[in-house]
C-alpha cells in the first residue's frame, strides 16, 4: 500500500486531526533515529538498524516469545541512566537482550564495576564485541565491558549490587524465569537491585511489580524509539 493511499484511508476513517498526529509522530521518530545514526558516526560503532525476529539467528522455538531487534534510543538511555542515584563502582550493570551493545557503551560512561550484555543472537553478539573494541569515548569511566552470547535464562546473576536493563527483549515464560531469579537474588543476598525497564509490554511490567519493589516513573522528553512510543520505568530495592 503506497503512502498516498494510506493517507486517504486515515483521513476517511479517522479525520485530518489523526493524520496530523500520525505524521508528527512519524517525523519525531525519524529525527530521533537520525540522532542515533550520528552517535554511530561520531564513535565509529554500529548500533543502528532494526531487524525482524524472523531474520535473527536464534532457535525458532524462542522466536514467539522474543522481540524484533531494535536499539534503545540514545537520548532515552541517557535519561534513564541519569535517574540512578547510586555509588556506581559498587554496582554491576547488566543489559538483557543487549543487541549490538549500545546500552553497554553508554553505561560505560559511568564508573560501574562492570557492564555485561546478555544476547541470544550470535551475529548481534559479534557486532557488540566489535563495538566494544571500537568504543573510544572521552566520557568512558568503566573499562570492563563484556558481551555474553547465551540464553538469558541460563545467565546467573552475580552476587553483588546490580542494575538490570530491559528494553522488552522477551516475555512469557522466559521473562517470568528472569524475574524469579531476581526474586531469589533479593531474598538470599539482601543486596540492592535497580531495574530499568523501557517498553510497553504490560505483562512484563506487571511481573516486575510482583517483586514489590519501590517504583518511580521516568519522565522522558523523548518518548519515541525508531518504531513506536514507549515508557520508561525504574524499580528498585536499595536495602
């Protein structure tokens, strides 16, 4: 369906106001995507581009509960990371579904003890490793950056204070198992955990709420990713 035909359908069924709203939102997404491209150009890395889950090199049995690859917007990540009033050297930062590693690179601009990405796709994992080698930011404070190519449910949470990041990488039983690991970690270790969640998958947000953590909604000036409008959440147990 071409754009002109889409415009006619929207105007006929929803009116000119809806067309304006959709056009404005589309323009904002394009502007944000352009900013992310400039990030790649500036630092000589490759973190842009979306990819359908159908085209990712992961087991077919896992595709129904996994999301398409889409990098988290740079402006959104920076806003979310700035929300954390913590002593960074005490914490390890973990990004579940780390894709090409953009979140890891930006997290390394804080003095975390370590930043770890957990990515199921071998090709995305390889790109992350390349990006880690290329990353040269004058703002970098954490130099221990690692990408692990594995199923997230097999990843064992380190016994130390943690910051966990999710951009809706998966849902259903997989996400439930991760949340259960967090529950056990909280119960057994009495260590602080901060969970940054970006997305709009309500079942995932509800699952995190079951942990009975403190909560704060993150107000984003830029709420769009390349493909849609999402929300940012902070859950935490400072202990």
